[in-house]
């Protein structure tokens, strides 16, 4: 077939007549309403095929197209389908671009992506808030984002992590540990998502361990301040004389050794035949807790007038007493040196030091899991119901001992 010249091609283009025009050597020029483009016609595996070579413009000259056709013919001679070859190259290029874009992912959006994925498994309290979510967001906003928020995840190094942790490692050790663990989790997720490659700079072993002292070497965990059990009867009388909803709520918390949330969100229907069945969603470990109430605790509950279904209603309509209500009473009575949660320790210490009950009884009253020891395990299965009931009744008698 005769090869057309450049001038002949230009003449065809000026006619603007639709159709396919042979340029020779399997090259065609296709003219349509939308413009002109180059085509390559070939046979592969006994089948005729067409392959687009791009639109016609000043850079896609006739000479260049003829070179491109020869390149495709070379592939055919090697047993390669030019169309499939180009598709694979395009796919590879696309993956390369996507990988490159992933490596540009910055830490803040990566962290928020990870947090959002974890969010469904975090517990929402009765106030409709998720304290775990709030804690994650707070630690990232205060410590991580200001330093690495805008840094591509791929570029984060151990120096960045140390810059975040060093200022709080000695002064706020528990918080620093949380930040470290959360950074490690986020960066592990980033590696899985191919936002970064290489080792995790927030890992402790073989990494941060060589740069920072162990948390136990710079911080000793202090238990929440509790009241000595010898002081409880006098304080209990003060609560009794105060005669407010918040004081009554704190009295029930002390009598039963429960956490404040369990009292705040208590409802009359939770009390059945002298037993307080605390729902799973109010328990720290999500396991229902049963408390055989003392006669004093039952009398205290019977005195309450539930409002909107709450045993201890708050000042806001439809809400239980606030999270700080019991703590406020404690401070008003001059005991700002202790915590409400600390009364759980008072109960357990009293059982251990002032009674003949096994220590496991105190742990089960607080809904703590027993050890894996075989003997303890057998007590764990029995739940120590009778001993717990007896202990709480004697504890109630002790708490009310100064009340006429």
C-alpha cells in the first residue's frame, strides 16, 4: 500500500469527511465529528484488531505515528498483544501513582481514619458520650497533631516520636504511655494501609526502649485517695445528716462498693427481690453484676422518689444526678482529700483487715476478676454470693454504727 505524504494527510483533514483513511503500513487516520485520531490495524492470534494511537495534533505527527506502529509490530513479533501490553502498562502506572499518593498521606487524616474505624467498639455511656473517643481525640490534639499532624506518615521517624513524648514522659507518665501506644497503633495501621513502609518508630522494644527510661523507673502509680475504714462511720453519719439526693447516692455507693456510674444510672427496675442487678452497659468490663443488698441499703432505696425513671434524679429534667454530684458532697463535708472511687478501697481493706472473710470476697464485691489459681477459680464460679451478702450486711451495720 502506498504511504501518504504529510501534505496528503493535511488535504484529507481539510475535507473533514468522516471515515478511516489508510496511511500505509497498517496506520489509519480516522475522522469523525469529534475530531481526528490515529489507529493501528493488526492481526493477533488470528483475529483482526484495532488499537488507538492518540488524537491528531501537532505533536502526533505522521512520522511519529509510523514509528509507533513499528514499535507495536515488534511486540507482535515477540508474541505480545499490543493492546494488552498497553493495558498492563497503564494498570502498573496507575498502581505506581496510587502508591505514591498513599505515601503522601499525612498523619492527622491517617489518625482520624484509624480512630473512626475503632469507634464502633468503644463504649458509649448513659450520657451519650464516648469517653474513650474523647480521650483519643484529646491526646492526639494536644500532643501529636501539633508536631506531626501535617507530616506525611511515611516521613515520621523516631525523632518525631521522641519530640512528642519527651516533654511529658517524666511529668505525665501515664498519659505519655497512652500517647505512645496510640501512636504505635496508628502507625501500624498506616503500614497495613501502605501509607508507610519500614519499622514502626513508636514501637518500644528495640526502638524507644533505647531512648527513654521505663515508665516504672520515672513514675509510681498512686492509688486513688481513699478514706481509712476507721473513719467511715463518722463520715457516714455526716452524709446521713446532710439528707440530700447526692448524699443518699454516695451512701449507697459506700454501702455496696460500686462505681459512681452504677449509682447515677440506677433505676428502680434494677432492684429485684433484694438484689441489685447492675446491667452490663454500666459495668466496666461489660459483665452483669449482682449485689445482695443489706437491710440498710434496701431501706435507703425505698426512701427515694424516682423521677423520670432515675432512682437518684438530677436537677436537669430527664437526667440522673451529675457525674460530680457525689464528689461535691464529699468536698462540702471537708473531705477533699479523698475520692468517691476510693471508698471501694475502704470496703476491701475493711474486709481484709477487720473481718474473717477471704480476701476474694472483697474482690468479688468490687467486681474484680479473681486470679487464675485453681482454688480462686472455684470461688469465682460460685460467685461467693452468700459470703458477699453477709459481708455487705456487716459492713452496713458498721457504717451505720454512729447513727442513732
